[in-house]
């Protein structure tokens, strides 16, 4: 079964921001659109608001005047559910309460034809549970648009336990015909994006709770070293702390309080205080008039070292050796068999003139290794503009100064943080990669769709499966294993899927879990 014919009417029930956005997408695609809201007058108000947005599209030359007029003519507020009887698709975007949605779809089933596709835009509830209220749940599917729906390309097409394959295919093709990028996924808590994205927020919050760095510094490192579009604190302020915390709590509870999805007490306290982010004027940052944005911690200038000695395999940080040479700093190669941790990928070191050592974080604390400074993972060490350093409790002032001066000589700003295992970027990325492999192995979505969803849904610089390939599954696996040794709750335990992928890589296979 293919996409809906453009002459087929589409209905949207619920006329809030998301409902209006979905209606606009269907309207611009060419469908007649009916708007319905249980509150009298809201459908008419929503139609007027959509019309105003169409006017702005004309002003921006994204629509012609004729296209706008035709779209307006196809948009019709509906006063009763019965007015939706001839619709080929009904998309629901009402309150996120299971009983409310079930009651709505039971009523819709009495109105629409047998071939009408019924869809929910829920982001946190079970598609299977909502559809369980229907006599014919096979025609029920999740269509999870991302806000703002007219701008963001991703749509998660969610098959409930009872969804017919033909219905899911029809919804998928329809989303693609509307100019969206659909990904097919199973009905699992959080679907793809909200399931796999949890560590991005959780690990940033954990670093903050461990008093290793402040929100501005953590955000700067995530952006400028990790390559993320926004840091976790500024992004949750934009989303709304109550919304983000609610999604985390929903996923955690739906997974029977799985420790991998445990909510943050610090975020709970922020919500309880009413600091919900941009919409309330305060969150992690202050958005009130006249308030300044705190600056990330940035180290003062330090002298560059005259040389460094490279020992062993730097793994994901191997590009640093060439960058150091390009900066005019001598790189001496250590070729002996006594190189520290030489057998482990990424466990090599850069020895500084004073005898201290620089290691890419591997999940240990620096203090465990002596006169050592750990540096964080970067998406691309050549393009990164900031690097986080974590000195051990016994690192000499000279070692920290030489480490700081080295990265500053490479054109990087340096943020010195507390000695926490896995630092900021490395622990977050490793957990995201692990959850991605776990989701693929459990049939939530294909590896390709997981990567597409995370790039388009939350603007990750790389899909997590691809990111894992670049880092190497053993590097991710071993970092998580070290974290698990230091916090043996299960939060950081590598999944069986990641373990399997690491062994497949050893065998020369390149197939995701």
C-alpha cells in the first residue's frame, strides 16, 4: 500500500503547537485538512494561526501567493468528530494521557471508515496501549513528528504490537510523500530518539552532580570538543526542564526503573523550584532581561612544551601526533616494549618534558595513574576548539601547565575540570553508542534508521552506530567497562550487543548488532 492520494482528506485532532504544525505539513503537501478540537472555537483559531504562517512563507518566498490561497481553501475547521467521517487519515495530538487518547480513538472508530488510518503523535506513551482500546488495532500507528513539525524533517513511524505491516508501510510512505524523512521503529519506551538520547543529558548532569564542572563549562566542552549543536544544559533549557525530566522519568518507569535511564535529582530540584528554562525566564541559565550568560572555565595562557614523547596507541586521539608536529613541537617516538598500557587501543600516552603524562580518558580517574592529566574525547581533534583536561590529585603544577600549553599551542581553549572517570564527551558518547547497538540488536530500528534518527531528530554530528565504528567498538566497550568497575550499578555495564559487535570487529565483520 502506498501513500495517500492528495485528494484524500487528512484530519488533525488537537490544535496546540504540534497539532497546528502537523496540519500545516499535510496542507502544504496538498491534502484537504480538517482541524478538530474538543474546546469550541479553538479549531477556528488554529486555522487562522496556520493561515498567518502561510503568509510568512509567502513573504520568505517559500510559497507563492497562489499556493497559499489554494492551501487556505483546503483548510477547514471541524465542529464535530462526525465531520471527519470521510478522512483517510486522522492524526491525534492531544494531552499526553493514556485514558484521554484511548477515549478519543474509540470515538473516532465509530465515525471514520474501515480503511481510515489512525495515528498518534505521542512521544512518551505506548502506541500498543493506545491502540489496545480499538476494535481494529491493526490500522493504528504512531507518527511521532518533532517540534516544530513544519521545519524538522524526522518522523518516527512506530508500529505497535498489533499494527499491520501494511498500515505501517502506508504511514511511512505518506510521511515521505510529505517531504519528511521517516524511520521505522518498534513500540519501545522513547522510540528511537528519546531512548538513545538519554545519556547525553544524564552524563552531563552526572558530571555536574559530581562537582567536576559547572553547566557553562560542560556545555562548551560538548559543543566545542564533542561537536554537538548545543550543550545538554542549554538544550534542556530550550526544551523545558519539566518536559525533558518528564520524558526521562517516563522512559525510566517504562523500562521498570532500569538504572541506565535513572532521572537526575539535580534536574528534579530545578523543576520543583519552577526554573523550567527559557519559558520561565530561568533554568540552568538566567534568561531575564539584563542577565548575562556565564562563561565556561578557560585556562590562562601557558607556555608550550619544547617536545613530547609519544608512547603506544593513542586510539581515537591518534591525530594529535601530527597536529603537534604541525604546531612546531618536536614529537619523539618511544619504540621500546615497556610502553605503558601499549596493548590497549587508546591507552598510549604523551609524556611531557617534566615527566608527567597525558592520556586520553579511558574510564579511570587520573589519580589512579599518578602524575597524569587526562584529556577528553573530541569528535575531530583538528577542528575542535576546546579540550577538557582532568588532572590527578597528585599531578604536579608543571604537568598541568605543560598539558595546558600543549593544547593551547594547537589552537584550543582549555577547560580544566575535576577528576571524574570518563570526563564529559567520552562517557556520554560511549553510552549513546552502547544504547544504539542495544536498540538495533533488540529490533527497535535498523542501524541506518538509528543513525538517521539521531542526526535529524537531535542534530548529532554523527549517527551513534557510525560514531562507534570510528571510535572502535573495543574502545567504547573498554571505557564503559572501566566506568562500570568504578560504579558497579549497571549504569555503565557494556551491553551484550556492544560486546558482540566488538568481537565481530575482531573477526573482520562490519555488521552492527
